[in-house]
C-alpha cells in the first residue's frame, strides 16, 4: 500500500494462525492479547516477546463434562480490559459459553454454566467505572452486559439474534453498543430494552465507532465489500432510542471497495483524519478516509495473499498503527499509519 510501511512482523510460537486479537494498555505499555487454536497468548510488540497464558477450564466441575476429563477451553473470540494493572479477559467460542479470567494468573473469575448459549460476539465497554463487557450469544439470542467482579447477574440489554460483531463507545456521557449481523443496531447500556436501527441496503457483518465533524458515527462493513457510515445526532441519544419511528439513514451512499465480504474492521483518527481499516475475504486490507469517502492508496495484500482474519488499531510508542493477522500463517503484522500524516 502506498505510504503505509510494515513496521514489524512476528509469529506466535505455537505456529498456529491467530483467530482474534485485543489490545490494552498496561501501565503505559501496549499489550496485544491473541488467541490461536484456543490458546491465549500475549505479545509485547516493543520487545517482541510472546507469553502463553494458560487458563483454568471454564467448565471444571460441571457434571456435563464429567465424562470428558481432558476437555479444555474452546476459544476463538476475545476482549480485554485492565483493572488495577491486571488484564481481565472475556472469551468464548461458537462451542463455548462466555467466561471471564484474570489473565495474569489464569484464574477463572466467572463462567456461564454449560447450556448451549455459546459466544457469538464480545467487546470491552468503553467509559468510566468498573470493568464491563458486552456479549452476544447463540441459541439464547441475548445481548448481555457483565460487570466485574461478576458476582451479580448480567444485565439483559436486548433480545437479539446473533450479533457476531460488537463495538462500544463513550459519547455524550453514555456507553453505547453497536451490533452487526445482517443489520446494525445501537443500544444504550443505561437503557436496556431500547434500540436504534440503522438503515442500509447491504448486509453489514462488521461494525466500529468513530467521529466526523464532532458527531459520533457508526461504520459498517458488508458481505459484498461495501462500507456504510451513519451519523448519530445528540437528539437521537437524549430521547429513548426506540422512540424514533424510522431507522437512521446513512450519512452518504455506500463506499464500494472490497471484492468480497468484509470480515474485520477497526477505526482510528490519524492527525485530523477519521480512518477505517478493513480486512476482507478477498485477501486484502484497505484503509479508508471517512470524510473523503475514499480509499487511501491501494489495496494491501497484507498476508501474502491469505485471508485477513483480524485488524486492530492502536497507538504504539506514540505512533498510530494497525495490527493484522491472516488465516494461513501465524504472524501478526504492524503497519505504520503515522505515514499518512
């Protein structure tokens, strides 16, 4: 890609491909949490150090697993937050219910008993206060909010079928969640049961939050490779979300780009540019200027032609970067977005 150099490439020691990543700041240091073939690793990109993080089995002692003494965690989706300098992990799989761990010790903090409510999506909640996570589940079709220390039942945010991609933001003093799986819905954590629908003719599968002209926006990536953008007005957020009769119309027409489904996305502001980074089944990663409604440079074959599985944006030693992984190798790559300034 023009002007976006590769800063670093490093492979998880197990040699397994990376399914998902989460990025946290621990005492000023960037830590990348990765899951590869159900094993959880942390990576320090500054020192290029990997560390495997064994986790207690979420269903230890569960009578359902009495016949399977060698059973272990099934994990392909992760979210992470920091509490008191320690990483709290939320994770699960399409064959395991949500569970929460102290990542440093591997101690299980809470797990949903075996019931078939397998994890569909998970995200750490932006905003002040205790560590919170939002999860969506298969079969049970629930979006729930969990709060550390997990000694209270979760709050049912919505009955919603399979929101496989979740993203959160803190705006106008509220924690908001966007969920995507064939359509995009916004929920307010302070007002369970309400929702705000976003209109599109595409089928969004990925979602993220950003800002344009000081307005919060939701960015959605579709199964046919388009990018959709919706702006939320302060009035929409002050009143009950389900009071609005019509879905929120997109800010502008869809941005065409990828030749196949967008499967991974994140957003970041570089200088004064609101950017979205997308990864697709077409084996490319692309960067978009959301104000200009255009791709920045050309498509990047980020992983030697294999399908991108995850992207995450962050700051690394004061530089805006994007991390990406692909399905056919074990590497995580760091790209220098500061070159776009």
